[in-house]
C-alpha cells in the first residue's frame, strides 16, 4: 500500500518552529517510503483561521522546500481541502452515529462543566460526567428554548489503544479517561475529533504524524473509525518543542515564528537546526529537506519534549 502522509495545521497566524518540525517530519516520513504528502487546512474555526494565513502557509512551505502532492492547487479528487468547505460530509457522518443511538444533546456550558464535581485527569482536563446523557424528551425540549445544544458521543467502559510508531503502546478507558466527547459544538461547529477521522479516511491518509499533545486523542478517534466502519492510519507522535524556559511554543514567541526567522536565516539553516534538535542531523549544519532524507530515522527522534537552546535560531 502506498504511504500517504499529511500535514494538517490550523493556520491562525504564521507558522512557528513547532509547526515547522511537524511539517518536516511528515514530509520526511512519507518521502522516505516513496509516499505522497497531503496538505489539508483545518480551518473549522474560520474566525481564527482567515484564508490569508493558509495562503501564506502554502508560500512558506514552498520556500522551505516542503512540497505536497495532494491538497490546495494539487487536487486528486478527494477535496475540498479546507475543512470549512466539508461540513456536509461531517453532517453525514454525524447522522450515521445518530442512527446508532450514540449521540445526545448537551446543554452544559464550559463553566458548568468545570464547576461540576467531575473527575479531572492528571493533565488537568475535565472528564465530562455525562450530565445530559439521560435527559428526557421533555427536558430536552425545555432546555432547547434557551440554549442550542452541543452534541456528544456516548463512550463505552472499554479500553481502546494502539501501538504508536514512535511512542509505543498507549491506551485509555474511554468512559473513565475522556467521557462522552463532543462531535459538534453548540454554535454548530463540528469538533476536531469527528472532522479529522472523516477527512483522513476520505483522503486516503495512511500515516498520521503529529505532536505528542494529541496522543490522547487517538483512542477517541480509533473508536470513531470503528463506529463509522473506516480503516485507521498508523500514527507517529513526536515530542513537543519548548522554549529554553520550558514553555510550549505559542504565537507570542515571535523569535521562533517563521516571519521572524525568514529575516535572519535561509531555509536550509532553519531545517538543519530543526533536524539537529530532533537528533537526526548530527550537527546544526544547514541542509535541504531532500538532503535530510538520508539521515532521518524515527529511532533517532527523542520521546521527551525538546527545549530549544537559547540562541540556536538567532
């Protein structure tokens, strides 16, 4: 089977080093297997992801030499490649789940969920307590007068797991560790978990490379693949890049945003230093993406989060 990897960011600003590392690993992992690369724009939240950012992202990837075979400007019949244009497809998947009796309306606000005496995970995330799962038809009708509901998926008391291509075995009890999760928000926006499963299956993605912050999403997504009768890809989760102080990268870290980096460094310098951080470039010497193919191996990439040394990208 041909490998199809994908880079699927939510462009709410210029790419930063964490995004660039993801794009590089996606590209290397697929190209090393003589596979193809898909570019998808996850712009479900169109207010946060205006089109100008995705268009700039395409120019940035081309500048870096990280090309793609499927996606904007390279349609192979599996598009559209902007999630904001795929809502009818998500609605059809939602109806399939609804017909199975697994979807229910939820009227809880974010504040109510956090205030409830619900269990919390070690990372601080709240496990939804199923407050609205057993509402009667009359109660649903009454609550609907004042608030549009979100839609949640009933999760079973079952362990769902997988063996990650890089991080190893990971599993969760869906009911205990994440609870009934969102499929569609109260404002009508489809949730990431549903959209990403539907899109990866429809677009023929066989390999998902993404940050370790999404590792715990995978059991939920595998459950959705199962319910929808879809074949899941293989997964590779990689460690996150952190600032020298140990913080996760964000838009406020302007010095590691591509808009700032382009003013100081050519693309080969950026890629070579990223590969050095990920330990498959033996030094920080500049290299093109194609030149890094010979050095790349998942076995070399660390499993712990990586701090960016102060001054490395100056």
